[in-house]
């Protein structure tokens, strides 16, 4: 069924009748297509469902293009990012084109689906702005981190599940909760992998988030648990290029205070709730997708 989504995206791009856009889009990595998978699992593979999945993936791709520019990221999934290859202006404009084409196609699906997806893009943009603002200081507020994570990452996953439920004639509430929990947990685990995985696995430098000024959940918890002198040291390392010794110190302190496990358990609570909701509805495939997120080693 994902093949049908890929073909629909290719059709949407071809409709633009622009060789440069087609060539640029062809260089983007496809990723896991998690949002499309959710939509297809919830709502089947009718034309309107495939179109919705295609639009959501185009919107997601657009958000990543803008994200790479904002973060000065020169790799995306171990390959050079589009902004690294062609510059920020090209990456931003391709993102704008994908957003615009996605919104245009939403109008041909359903007004209600369009509202759900459009609202998520507003939240996504607000979350991106909040992420930029938060990177200027060492954020110690967990609730602010969670709000930003919901907006920037989970809102589109929540909307994907909600739009699919609308198309399938299913009650939206449980599915949107599932998508929201999955999205927040997905980002939490991604934040953990930035600390625990090596650069080759990540496709970007390890501890890159902290160097970029992002204070993710493990750093918030670590700061709470450190002695005052070590708190000051951690804050002094925020937003700067870390030496190998400084990276090792952060990882050692996280291991000492079991911060990775504490953060993982918090993500796991969200996933378990999502699984329980889907099990009640007999949505085994959705439970399986959620389970895969927590069946991993750190």
C-alpha cells in the first residue's frame, strides 16, 4: 500500500510540471513513512486515503527541509542535506512548494480532513519557532519541552491518525490520543538516541542536539540530579562544540544518575497507553507499530 502513496506523491510532483522541483524532490530520503503507515492501517487504501497519506508525507518532508536550514544541518539520514548541496534558499523554496501543493490537494479530499491537517501544520510551525527560542537558553522546564515536542513532532502524527479515523468513519478521540502519544514518545526516544548512538548510526554528530542548544528531557533530568558545581559545568557546555572529554563526562553523569532509563520509562508509559487504546479496538497492527518503538536497546 505504501507503493500507492509513493506513486501519488510522484504524481503530485509531476503535476507541478517543473523539472527542477522533480529533480530536487528525487534526492530527498523517503524515511520510514510512519505517518503514511498509520493512515493506511487505520483507514485502508481508498483513493482519498492514499491522497491524504501522500499529502501528509509531503508536509512532513517540507518541515524537515525547513528544520535542516534552521539547525544548519548538513546531513539527513547519513546523506548530505538539500541545503548542504544547493543552499538554504533552494531548500526553503522546495519546502514551501511541498507545503503549498499539499494544501492545494487537501481541498480535493474533505473539508474536515483539511482542517485537521492544516491545524497540525500551524502547531508544527509554532513548535519550530518555540524550538528556536528555547535553544538560546538552557531550558529547565519539562512542561515547556513537552509542549514544544507535541507541537513540533506529535501534532502531525496526531492529525494523521485523526484524519484517517475521519476517512474510515471511526471515532477520532482514541486514534488522536494514540497518534499524540506515539509522536511524543517517538521524539523522546529520538532525543535519547542522540546521546546513546554513535555518529555513524545517527547520520549526524553524537550529542548534536545539546551542541545546537536543544535541552532535551535527559538534560533536564540530569540537571535536577547533579550537585551545584556539576550543574554549573553542564550549563557551561550548553550550545557549544563539545570535546571528546566533555561528551564522555555528560554520558558518564547520565549513566551515574540513570537518566537515560528514566527518560525511556517516561516514553514507555505513553506507548503502553497507546497500545492499550488500540488493543481495545482490535487494532493489532497499530499496537505492533507502537511496540516496535520501545523494543530497542540503549
